[in-house]
C-alpha cells in the first residue's frame, strides 16, 4: 500500500494505491488519517482509485477512519471507488454510511 | 490421458505474511481451472478472510502451522483451511448489518466469506482444531474465462 498526500484548498486528499488488507494496508491507512488529523486537517478525502483489493480488516479501517474523523468534528469522504470496493461496501451496507463521489472536483467542492 | 483436477495442498506458518503465498497458489489453481479474473478475485477474498481468521484465532503456540487444501472438481471450488484453534460457535456471531454493529471496526470476515461463497462450513475437533470449508459452484458460464485478458 502506497499513500500519497496532497491538498486542494483546505481538503487533504489521500491517494491510496494497492491493497488495504490485514497486516499490510490497513495500518497504513490508519497512520495516514491520524497524521492528517494531527496536522490539523478536518476535511479528508480518500481517493480509492488505486485500491486493488480490500478485505474485512481494510473495511474496518475505513470505518475506524470515518468514526475517528467524525468524532473530532471532521469530515471524511471517499472518491473514485473501483467496482470491487463498491461491491464489498455494498455487501455490509456501508455504502450508505460513507459519502461517496465519482468525481474528485465534485467531492472537493462538497466540503465547502 | 485423463485430465487430473487441479489440486493443491500447502502448509504455511501462521502469520499474516503467509496469506499472499496461499493466495498465489489458490489463484494459480483457479487459473488452471480456467476461471475468470472476477470469480478468482471473490474466491480469493473469501480465502483471504479464512486464512486471516486462522492466523488471528487459530494459534495455540508460536510458529503454529495452517494447512490449506484447494481443489476444483465436479464444477465446484473447494478450499479447506485448518488451524489449531479451539473454535467458536458460528451461531453466536453478531450480525454486522445490525444498526448497532454497522460502525464496528471488526466482525465482518465470516459474513463476507458466506456472501462470496455458496457454502461455508466450520468443523471443530478438540485434537485437530478448527477447519473451515469454503465451496463455490462454478457451473455458471460467467465464472469461466472467455478471453486471454480474463485469465490474466
């Protein structure tokens, strides 16, 4: 799992690349979100375009990231979900929990 | 010459790092059975969850081993994962779709296995440990590769 961080205005965008799976990408996502929060970011957008596989641990990390950010009065959203990630969130009805966008500009705009 | 059904046995150390090794073998086996990338992905994810569970809950001592057996025969993928864990009551698992569980960070692995496969069976034995048997019918046309890209 590689994570690249960039900013668009006051929105922190994390580009996730690779697998979000147990013992590998799950910890990386947690660390990246914690780092963004520690740096004062309240608007976090996870760009999932490069995610190749996500398992239940990875889904758990997304949920944890969502609740952690929300509990700190921040907002976490997702953009560019590959179909397999959409399917896996659909199965556990988490697709209704996250705010999800197909277009990055639209996602960034939604924070304002 | 009679065609032999793809079959693999492997024993791996009970660590999360072993998951990719098991998946590489299982994926190769499913390719030999000419299953397409989509079907291989979902079977692989179910196997990933089974191995992760075995690593998390199946070790009574360090350097424990996990045994995996995979085959494609008579229109069915069967993957057996055996560990030394004491087992659990599958009926006691919480429902990850219940509103109070929706935002829990864990508790979805077996639910995914059951959704992705046709049948998931747990067997518990005091001496042999826990075995999970994953089954998926592949008789449907949509499971098979139609192009070279599908098999890649």
